[in-house]
C-alpha cells in the first residue's frame, strides 16, 4: 500500500511540474453517482453482496496542456453502500430488522491523465486513466448481528488504492464523464461466525470494491 501511495505522490509532483507549461488551468466542482460491487474472497453464499448506488461530490482542478493532453485531480467525499442481506436485533423496539446498507465513507483523491480530441476547451471528447487514493473518514468497524448473536464484523482499512479508466465529453464549462474504478487491494475485512455461531469456527474474508461512476463537473 505504501509503495502505491508513493507512486501517487510522484504523479502529483509530475502534475505540478507540468503546470508551469499549462495552457489552461480551471477550478470547478464535481459530483456524481456510482454503482458499487463488493467482492468478498472465498465467502460463498454466506455473504452475497448486491450492487448499490452511492454518491460523491467535491472540488476539482483541470490542467490542459498542448496537443490535447491534460490532467485533472479532485478531492471528493464518497459514500458507498452494499447489501449483505443480514438481519439484526433492535434492542429499543424489540424488532428484528434487516441490515440493507453497509456504508463506507471516504475522501477519494483521483488523479487522471487525459487526452482530448475536438475544438479546444469549447467542445471535446476525451479519454482518461489514472490512480486514486481513498482515505476512511467513517467508522473503522461495523458490527452485524442477528436476533441472538453477532454474525459479522466489517473492518475498513484506513486507506486504499485503485485506478480509474473512463471517457467523457466537454461542452463549454460542463464536463460529463463515466469511468470504471478498479480496486487494486483490499478495502477491508469481513469476519463472520459459522451457522452455529461458534467463535472457534470464525472465518475472515477480504473485501474489495469496484464501481461504475458517472459524474458531472462545472468549471468556473
């Protein structure tokens, strides 16, 4: 993880160096939705996560160079959700309720290299790819229980690394884009007990997020 993070810092340093030769530098705001897929290693059918919609928003910066090349970087609040189909006991109401949203709250920092074809900044179609670092800001641990016993524990890493691959279109100050975000390491661990809830039979599975993202940005 630290090796990947160093690569990310090198990429930021390269962007800073290129900024001296920038033809255009724009600040903006960005937001969008993602469809997240949580994969649990060797978990079988015990935890079969379903895709859930999440969202992200925050400031972004776009740097345009000669020949259609450019960079963009952002700092976005991101909330992702997954459905594990687990139930818990609400001690206040005395009812059994379903845990239908396992939430992950992070600040994500994508840094993308772009290549655009079109009429400069007024209208263009572009492709992009680059690394992304995410930092946890929500709870580290979420405990999942049924009506009687603890069923599972979701422990989220402090940070994780991924890459983006996508394309988009720019029309004046608006930018619409879509990308696939691929996790390169584990996002966290899910630890669960056996069907008999025996602690000695406890198992742990690594979890990794991948997601499709659609975003809209406005540059001032």
